[in-house]
C-alpha cells in the first residue's frame, strides 16, 4: 500500500514465540513506559467499541404519541489512538508550572495518592546538561513499607532525550534517598548504551551529586515547618540515618537534619544543635545511651553520674541509631560518646581517687576475675555510679548489648549455630564496681574472710547479674538468677518472723527448720559485717526490681 505524502514505513516480522507483541494492551504498556514523554506524537492503531441507541425493531409499534422503544448496539471501529499524552513539565520553566500541575504530574507519573511534602524543579547547564523534577512524598511508598530497600521501588526515572532508560540506578541516587520520586532527563547521555557503561560514566556521577544537593535543600525547606518535618522524620528518618553511615561527603549536613529522643525531650525529639545549645558549660562531650526501650535505657546505671551532673543524654533504641552515631563520631567539634562504655578519668583528682580505690579493692577485683572468668575482660572501680553497686560496660572498642543481640540474630539468620566467634571478638565487657556502695564494701570483707564460701560467691554472682540486667545484657540463666533473689527475699521474711512466708519452693524440711533455709541461702553467715547505715530493705527492693526486669525480658 503506497504511503500518502512523505514518510517512512517500517515493517517488523515477529518470531513465532513473540506473538504477545501483537497484543494491543502489551504494545500500549511498552509505549507508555518507555516513550511516554517523547516530543513527537506516537499513535497506536487500536480497535474501539462505541455504543449507539437505535430503535428496537423487535418491539411492538409504539402507541400514538409515544417514543419508539430503543436498544443499544455496539459498533467496532479501528482508530489511531495517541499514547504519549502526558506533557514533560520539566521542559518548561518552573515559573510557568503551577502547584496543581506539579501535584497532578506527581500522581499520574508515579501512581501516588498523597500530596508531596516538597518538590524541586531545576536544570544544570555546563559540562553536563540535564533537567529534573524531584518530590518528597508525605507517606512512605507502599513497596518500601514491606522492605526498606525494596528492589521494585521506582525512585527516580532516568530519561535521555525524553526516552525512558531505567529507574534502578543506584549510581543515579544513593540508596538512602530511595524514598524520593522524580524524573531526570539528560541531553548528553547516549541512547544506545548499556547499563554497565552508564554506571562508569562521569556524567552520571555529576548528576548524582547535584541530585543529592537538591534533595538536602528540600529537606531543609521542610525543616522550617516543625509539623511537616515531624511527619517527614517519622516517615523517612531511618533513611537519613543510613545516609549518616554511608554518605561521607554529606554526613555533617545529614547530622543537622537528624532528630533524637533525649532525657530532656519527653515524647518529643531534638536536633544536635538544640542539644549542644543546652549543654552545661563544663560539658565537653555529647553522650548517648542504648536500650531496647526508652524505659530500659533510662534505667542504665551508666546514667547515674550524668543525671546528677544535669547532663542531657541521647537515647538510642535501634541498632541503626548506634551505627549512625559511631559513623558520625563528632558534631560541632564535640566527641559523641557512648555512656555505656569505659570512661577515662578527666581530672587529676579523679585519677588519684580511682588509683587509691583500685588499690583498696585489688583483692576483690582479682577474686571477681577468677569468679567470672571469660565473662569479663577486666574488673575495675569507677566513680560514675551513685546508687548502683556495679555496672557492666564495654571497652572503647567493644560492642553494646543492643549491637551484640543484633549481630547474633544476623548470625542465626545466616545459618550459624551460635555467636561464639562474635562474642569473643566484640564482647569486651568490663565490670565496674562502686567502691563506696555498702554491698561492695561488704563483699570485699567477705572475700577477705572466706572467698570460697557459698554466701560470698552467691552475693558476687548476684551483683554481677544485677549489673548485667540493668545494663541491657541477657542473663545467662534467668531461672538461677531469680532463684537467688527469691532466696534472699525468703531469708528476709524469715528474719521478720516468718510473716507472709510463701511456702512454694521451700521443702517441708526447710519449713520445719528455718535455720537450714538460711544456711542454704547464704552459707550460714548471713550478711554480717555490713557497714553502719546499710539498709537491707533498700537491697531487697533493688533486687526485686532487677527480678521484675528479668521476668519482663524473658
């Protein structure tokens, strides 16, 4: 058939296994995906069905004055339907595009149903030329709600001369910005090039840096509205924390945008700048503490001295938070420090105090090292504790209990039976003793008098277990730990005359001869030798609280 006027006809011959490309729906889908924004019109020869109303010739004749009965008949015609109807708004000047047009483009192009929190429309000219439109959604895209970095997530679409190339380039946009939606159209990149060559393209690197810069600028604009930024952080804060870990070039800017729960914010959150502005004049470091929950973190013995000094402490409840803090390291020239790790003395007075007390407690420290074995790498004295007898912390290069649990879970998922190798490498626990606490003073006396006595070892293990639980560690044997606490409380009940004694767990022999209960519990020696002012009820309450924590975590 001859061509009318000028033009070119291209005839394609399909293979037998490619009949699907004869399907109109398939062709329409491909054209909409790859050629939606091509500037010249693309039409598809399709079959269109129309419906007409005609008189029903099978119906009886209408009465005088009535309209004839009608029926619907279908009529099929072949027409040329234009496929690329959507206009590429990025080719227009931003001044010529209205807010409604931006929102309509966002909904139709990315199949989104929310209103974006912010958007930016810009172009770059010079070494590399491209135009782009980026959007910040107000809700997490559906595919990302199932997996943080879902492979099917379509973040930013790359076009070359309005022809779609790909939407899965990590080189185009770092993965921590995968929640953004947008379009990038380049005039310089070649059309007939493979993904591998594009990945090595210097032009793609230039585009990447520009997109990241514009994205951060959008976040800063949202930050000016506290309500909008709360929505943004709740939805996408985890992605910015990944950026703190992975993006070396923009780490400090991402830190400014981050928000954290602290001991002073209650249910709200604070930025690093707000934290620094509230720091005490003598405070030289930014402190954080980790825990499975906010309540557990606040119960950490490591906070006792900081709380007394009035220092604000950031509370981290997610392993990702801790990795972000460790990657950041410093903010505003101030070191970011884990309060749950070993601390060095800051003044000469502190050094002298710790050396003196360390010498006094040397016998107890050596005994503890023998009792606990590989559970700890060191036993030392500390001045950071106020109310607690001991604390279990990590060395400067150790791993917090939260991170240990995280990596242990990862080991299980990878098929490793235990985390023994990880424990030996990262668990560098240090038992810190409060040299002024009555329990520690009493334990020191018992060690000096009878280090192998059951009472001495029971109390020593109990102090260690309480420190472990308060620090967020798992107790090796919760049943044995609870039994030790129950024995101590039972002894106190017996000392009060047996009032309210719970018989469960005590044998008939024990009930008939209460002195044997005392002997079984504490080796017959009781808690003699306690310093003046020691209150056993305070100890009982402290141990009961620790038992509640164990029951809760179990």
